[in-house]
C-alpha cells in the first residue's frame, strides 16, 4: 500500500515545524527521512503515528485516509512507530507488554508472539520482565508487537542510539526482510552511514520543508549539503586581528549521556571565532560543555590564559571569564516566571538589589538589543528571538571565552542578525568565540576556522574563508580530504 | 482572588449539601460557626492564637515553595521547635521573660535544624524532600512522646497527656484576663512582612525564586543552589519551629504529643489556597483558624461532629486546586505550545 503525505503543516507558536510537507512512499521501500535536530522530522513522524495532530494536510495509506491525532487509530489504519525509547511497561513481562491494548487470549498471544519473533530472527523470552531487557531487545519486542497488530508502515525514530552493533545488524536484517515482504520502513536518523547502509531512498527535511529526495546510494556531501543548506558566497567576511593563544586544550576526553568526544587538541586565540560543525551527536555537545566546565567526567587538560582549569568546578570557569550560552533557552538558561529585569539582576547585579538600577539596566538592554518586551515582563511570554536577546544581555562585559550552542537556531533573520552583531562586537575586546552550529552558511560567514566533529573526534580543522561547500560536506560526512 | 472566591463558593455548595444531608439548617450552622470563632472576646482570642502559628508555618512554607521544594515535614519542624522551647522553659532560670525569649529563640533554631536535616538529606543524600520530611516528622513525634512519658514525665505518673505545666512566669503574657497574647500575633505579622520583603528585595530571595523556577538555569548563572535550598529549609523550618514554641509557651504551657496538631498540613493548604502569595497568607490563615476554632461550637450547639470544619477546609482547598487546574488548562489550550520538533 502506498503512503501518501499531502501538505502537512504544523506550527508551534511562531515556529513552523512542518511547512507543507508532501511525500510519497511506495510499498516495499526502505525510506530514510534525514534532517538535522530541529528540522521537523520528529514532528512529522509524530503526526504520521498519531501522537500529534497537524494544523492542516492529510495522510493516506493505500487510498484510505489515516485519521490524525490518535495513536490507536493510526495503528488500526496501519501506521506504527517505534520510539527512540521504546514504550514498554517496565515491570511487565514481554508477553504482557505484547498483549497490552489487544483482546488476545493468553495462549493465542503467546503463539503469535513466538511466530512473529521467529519470523524476524529475534530471540525473545516472552516471560522475561522488560526491565531486565536491553534497549535493543525492547525495540525488538516493540517491533513484534506493532507487526502483530498488522501495521504496513513501520516508523523508526533514531533506533540505533543505545543499542549494540550486533543488535543493529539484527535490526537492519529484520527491516530488510520486512521491506521485501512489502512493508514500508521509514527510517528517521541523522546518521548518514546507517542511512546509506540500510535505505534505498531518502527525503531530506530542513527548517520544516522538504528540500529534496534522492535514490540511494549517492555521494555523502550531496546529502550533507541538503541537510545543512548551501553556502551563499559572501565577500563581507572579515576577521578581527587575532591575539595571543588564549585557550589551550590537550588530549581532552569527555562524555555526556550517550555522546562522547576524545583526542581533542585545540588552541584558540584571543579574538578568534571557531565554529564546530558535524552531524548531530558527533561529539560537539560534550566538547562544548567540557570547555564550559559543565561536565565533571573529563580527562586531559584545559588551560585558559596560563591557568589550569581542568576538572575545576563550573563556578571557577565562570570566574575566569568563560561564558556559556545554551541552546535550550527556556529549558536551560532562562527562568520562565522571572522578568527581564530579574534576569539581568541575577546575572549582572551585585550583592544588594536596587530595583531602580535593575530596571534602568533592563531598559538600557531592551533598547540596545531591541527586545520586544518591558523590564517587568516574564520571559516566558517573549518570542524565541527575544529570549535569545535576553540571554545575550545577561552576558557580562569581561568574557574571555564565549561558548554557544546553535546560537541562531529557530530565530528569524532579523534576530539572527542582532545576535551576531552583538557577538562579533566582542572580538575587539579579545573575546574568543566558539560555537556549535548546523548551519553551514552561518559557520562559513562568521568563523575564522571550522572544526569538524565526526564520530566522537575532531576530524579536521579548516580555515573558513578557504573552504567550499563540497569539501565541508564531505568532511561532515566523515571523509578526510 | 477570583480563584479564592470561586473555590469558596464551590465549597459552600458542598458544605450546604452535607449539612442538609445531616439534617441541619445550613444558615444556622454557618452562623454558629461564625459566632464560635468571633462571638466573644475569648473566642476572638482563641482564633487569634490559632491564627498566629498557622500563619507562621505558612510563611515559612512560602519560602520553601518559592525555591521549588515540597517541604512536607512542617509537622516535625513544629514539634522540634516545641521540644526545644520546652527544654528552655524547664531549664532556664531567672526572670520569666528571659526564659520566654530563650524558648522562642531555641524553638526557632530547633525547627530550623529539623528543616535543614530534610534539606541535607535532599542535597547530600539524594532523598526526595517529601520522604525526608515525612520521615523526620515521625522521628520528631516519637521523640516528643518519649520525652513526655520518659525523662520529662509528670511527677508521679507518666501520661501521654503531657509534661507538667511550666512555671507561670515562663508562660507568654496575655492581655488582661483574656487568653490573647500579643507576642504570637506580632511575630507572625513581622515574619510575614519579612518573607514578603525578602523574596522581593533581596538577592537571596531572587536566587531562591530562580532556583525554584529552573535549577539548571540557576546553575548556569552561577547560583550555589545547594546553599540556597538549605537556606530555604532553614527559614521554613525556623518559622515552623517558632510556631511550635508559641503553641507550647502560649497555649498549652506544657509539651503535649499532639503539639503540632495537623498545623503543618493545614499550613500547606493555606499556602495552596493563597496561591503561593505572601500577602494572601494572613487572611486565608485567619479564615482557616476561624473554621477550626468555630467548628467546636457545632458539636455543642447543633450536635454535629466538629470534624465538619475539617471537611469544609479540605473541600475549599480541593476546589481551589481544581479551579487552578482548570485555569492552567485553559491557558495551555489558548497559548501556543512550545514543543520539540
């Protein structure tokens, strides 16, 4: 049965997560949906599987309209989704989980379970408690469950993070077999290697829109360029005069959650702008957070202006002039209920509070950064761009190293301009700027050098003015030039 | 304000229904309740004396709630304060006012220490403050009972009805022949005012609200969130301990096992109904104290069980929480949702 997605749109406030997305997937396809974090692929999959309603658009499967906004109805219509963290009830056994939501008799269920698992080559004990199963085994259980409910479209959202190589092979073999039986397998990932290994076709999404479709295999850099956007040739690039070496990193290793980075050798000069590029999850996040002093598990050394900061507490980094601008804003960085004036007071104020002074400081910042808000407005009510400006206003004057995660993600062009004007002005004081971005244009336009992360290491550091889209794309895809 | 009115109206409807089921005229019952709380000088005195410890404990709770901490252990902190104040009243010699002053001071410290214990369990031991607070409450209760039937037992008989009365000089002074003492009322008002000011005008108050709003962001701007949390627990526990000391020195004049008497939990309800706003704590606590005191008359005058007052309080808070939930849901439905894409 052919899956037809027609002009699906979904807005979250001002953000267009899905902007009129259409695609058609034939039965028997192993189809990848590629896109950077925030591109909108998860939203689309949630809409397909009924976990989220769409603002407009429709989905049909084999000519039948699939009801949106109801996971049970989606499964009944034939679309099932395997979540990144499989939805199982941990204290239940595999069989009990399998039976949830069905009216199968115990014996029938056991037979169906064993048959389906055997068909896919999974070895699963129906009486084992799921808590004691690995993530990979829980995925297998979930696939078995969805198939037994008769789905003909199986969506997998980043299924390979957290499972072993052996389990991945087993999973891929099962998916190939399902496709050969005529099922549609939709594989959502940002791991190019796996997409190239498994899938025969791909749709790339960026900023909520479909930017292209390709048959696979195709050259890596083509996919990377589609994911990250073209580089608009720009002649306005100007570097500040570089100062002395400021930050020295030797044999750094750090990990955070499932991500890690190793063997980092880096020297950053005062006034330099260093961009960190890479596919999502290649180690950029642990690297940046280790440099900010936020990850306790660090090996190697970090030296700032001659003083050793390795394994010092975060507050020591803060005192030395290291400043971190997170990507999450409301999740990390801001306080939803507090006002603009209170934010600035927290970040810049002294031991005693003078609200008159604080309010004037806020008014001055609102003026300087053209923030749309008043000093006494809680930041929760501001738009993303204005929240980012509040974060900028919270930055002290004497920052020696400024670290940023996706500084302009989700911002409109005007806000992005304000952000970069403010940040680049800091170079004159000798501030070194290091930022992670998945926007090639932004990286090339603002950086002196770009460090490319791949698979937990820095693959290469290139000079930004000299790099072209093809070579940067190949590097991000893991190919050394 | 609207929430308060809606929930009170809803509670009145439920109460009316209950009274009709019980075969009583609701208007009469409510007037009995009112006259039981404010009908005579003595009753006003009782209501005021019930109000002060409740308002104090609630003021302390505002501080811990602002820091995002569910300080459920208020009962234990009240008892800890009462024990400390009893020790002072029994052991401190000399003029009565010295014993009283020391009693109130060590009561505050005792409650504060008990609060900090829950805080340390959370920040150092990873024990959720709800469980830590409940556990410490049981410990305090058991310790008080042990003291009453053990080392501090009444001359001759050990009884859970309490220790011997303190010497009269160590009782809180009252106005004329009434049961009203100015000290608790004044201390409660001062504490409420201080909490209001502290949360708005001091750096500690701002950091407290920041920690309560977003712990990760607080860490990012360099706030020492552990210290801030411990400070909140110390203040919350201290206010509860002071409440315990006032009950002991001003109302009971001895240590009784039921010294906390549910005030700790009632204070949580007060704060919920006040919508976590300090300015609203005083009137809401007065309302609750009046119901508590007045409902004893229901039994005497109408042969109704006095627990009806408790039912009324509970229904009001449930209604308030429900109204708040509706409002939040309405807001969520009309406002754009920020979600991951």
